[in-house]
């Protein structure tokens, strides 16, 4: 039953070709603007570094994928709001699928869309850098990246769902999308390295789940190149990791396991919140029925 | 009784949308909820379906029935084809036979546009698809919220015939709202609602008999003399016409025979649903 729902959601998303195109372009535009305006600047400040170009390229890919996971899942959750606004939900809830399955199907299809868009972005960006800078990636890096696309989508979906639950018109969701789209690049430290931000901004970055996703992407994509670049110079490597947001700094720099753990906690918290709110809403409806 | 509503009431803030409505729906019956815009028809229906919780009163079904609903607005997806729309909905139910969509498309005459996108269909075609969607789970009760609003007369007739056929052939219980009075003529059970209250109920014939008087129009070369001859006060008077509202056809015959020399022509018209409706709900627009 849920499969039918997911199929509907995906069909609605992918059949709207211009919608898909603009969603991809939305994710790409910041990347392109970055290349045009900021890349040169950053390269100059990295000039003493060996392999500066591929390092910067992979750093940018990681950050952009993290942004993509946030913005595309948010815009695909719009269907949930549209259905509510157009009273389609009333019809969907009449079926045997029931409101909980319906709700879950929105989340799962948004996660699928998020992962696929990230995949498309990854191919485009890597392809671009391969042609311009001859960027290569190891198989492990690619496999880890692919896995993280799924994880990051699921995480972004539940976090976004918590916000979208409180929104009842497509119009306000669109406005929220603009805000998130604009802010995301800064909040996950894609445009400006987290280490150069004022400490308040650094604190804010650490509150955004996407920052941890970005950090993991960077670890997977940059690791080989960083190992060669810093060959054993641990102190310099740590400084770089902290500056560029390759690893986020709590009291110490987070390990990969710790980062995953934090993401897992955020995910569980958001799942409990999102499904809890939905469950409460249903309970309230049922209680009214019993009282009558 | 398949469905019973007692003192069904819904308020939105200070506004009372539905006010203590009682309803009994028998299995296999055809009920029309008739009322002007904003009368509370849709709100009543939504409470019967369970989409809205009544502020007071209750809705009781005699068992857990399968419901089919044709909503006032479109609830199918414009950019999916008719087949996709129906298949997806079918997939959301348990125990729907795999050929159900094919059977329905035959039954409702959708076969020629099954592969067309729902958004490109004409109003009448869409309505038929909406009805097919409502019938996917072989419902016991079919609710239709203004199924013919905005359709041309031919399409209205076709949709109407279709609904009646479904009721007859499948012993379907049908409950619909409409503001087209002529449509209510075919229902077993007409309920006229206004301002959230039930103003009248019964078969169309009963309601017309009770609330719509017969009208007799007399054309005369000497209206003044004719008016003096008839004891009853005319409803309207023009230079050559007198219009009377009469309880029976017999009364009309009496007037005609007694004054035949003064009458150059006449028209007799039994009360219509329009007359009953206007008598009950008034002429005010809303």
C-alpha cells in the first residue's frame, strides 16, 4: 500500500521535468557562482599547499552535496503541503493505507528524491572537475560517498519534516525554501570555511545537522589527498581539519564514529518528534470520536 | 438503518454551519441534500463521512461500511494519466481485485482516455474518473458532493443517469448534495437544508405537494371584472393577466368553468421543485 503512495509521489516529482531541472539548477547555481567568484580567491590563499586544486574541488563537492540534501528534500516535502492544501489528503486518508503510512510515504519518497539528486549533482561536479582539473577519486571514497547520500537524505528529510509539519500553505513553504536555500551554504560552511567564521557563527554551524553531513563528505572525499599533503604532520592536519570543517570541533575534533553518533542522535530525535506530533494529531482526532 | 445522524451540529467559531440535523439513510436508497450555497450541505456530508468531527450530535453506522466519496473539487493528480491515478488509488486498498480498474473503466466508459493525463480531460470526463475512483473499493455508500456543478446540461444528464444506474444495478446507497433542483426530482429522499437546518424532507413529490402550490394564469380581455368574479385574491395582476396560486387542480377547474366567458386563454402549471425551494428558502441571494 505504501509502495503505491511512494510511486505516486515519485511520479509526480519526476514527471514535472521543469521542476526537476530547476531543482538541479538550484543546487548547481551556488556551485557555479562559487567557481566564478570565490574559487580563485581561495586558491591564492592555499598557494603553499601541495595538491591545492583537487583538495579545494573535493572540499566544494562535499559542501555542495550537503546543501543539496537539505534543499531538495525540503522541496520534495512540498507535496505533503500541497496535498493538504488541495484537500487531496482527505481522499488519500479514506483508503486503507491510513494516515501514518501516508505520512511515512511522503518522507520515504522525499529521501529517494534527495539521494538521487545528490547522485546527479555528484556526477555533474566530479565530471566537471575531472575535465578541468583532472580530479580522480578512489573507489572507497566513491562508495562511502554513495552510502552517505542515502544517510544524509534520511537525516535531512526528518529534520525538514519537523519544520514542514507546522506549515500549511505552499506559498509559505516556498518562502521558507528560499530562506533555507540562501542560508544553507553558510550554515553548513560550504562557502566560507568554518574556521574563519566568528565564534558565534561557528557555534551556529554546529547546531545544523547538515554540517555533520558536510564534514563526513569531506572526510570521505578528501582523505587520500590530505594524507599525502600532510604526510604525518598531525598538528598541521588537525589545524586544517578544524579550519575547513573536515572535522567539527566540540571539545576536541570529532572522530568519524562520533560524527555518525551525533547524526544518529539527531536523526532519532527528529524521528521521535515528527512521528510523535503526527501521532498526537491522530489521537486527538480519535478522542473526539469516542466522546460523541 | 444503514446510517443515522442525530442532532448533528457543527459550529465554526460563532457561526453555526449545521444545526441539529437528523438523518436516516436506508440501504439502497438515494438521498439528495438540497440547499443554496452555504446552506451547510457539504459540512453535513463531511461529518457523515468522518472527515469533520461534529461539535455535537453523532453519526452511527450499523456496521463498518466501505465508503466511496466524490469530492467537490478534484483530488486526482493532473499530471498523471487516468490509469495511473486509478491504479495508484487501487494500490492503497486491501483486497482490490487486479482487474478492478479495467472493469470500472469499461463500466463508466473511460476506455478511450485511460492513457490521457487527468488534467487534460473535459469536465464531464473528469467527473466520470472521479466517480470511478470513488468506486474502486466497491463501496456500500457512495457520497457525491455537488457532482454535477459546472457541467453542461448533456453531461449533467449523463452523470445523473450513471449514478442512478449504479444505485439500481449495484444496490448502492447514494447520498449527494446539489443545488440543481431538477436533479432532486429523481431522489427517493429529498432533504432541503438551509442555514444549517432541515427545512423539509420527503420524496420530491411529497415536498412539491406540500410546499409548492399549483399556478393558474388567466388571460382575459376584462381583467377587472374577472378579478371581481373570483373570490380568491390573485398572486399577481397585470393589464391582461391574473395569476392565482391554488392548492389543487380541482380549484383551478372550478375557476375556469365558472368564468369561461371572461377567459381568452389560460395556463395551468403544477408546483415545481423551484417553487417549493423558493417557498422554503426565500428569494434572498447569498
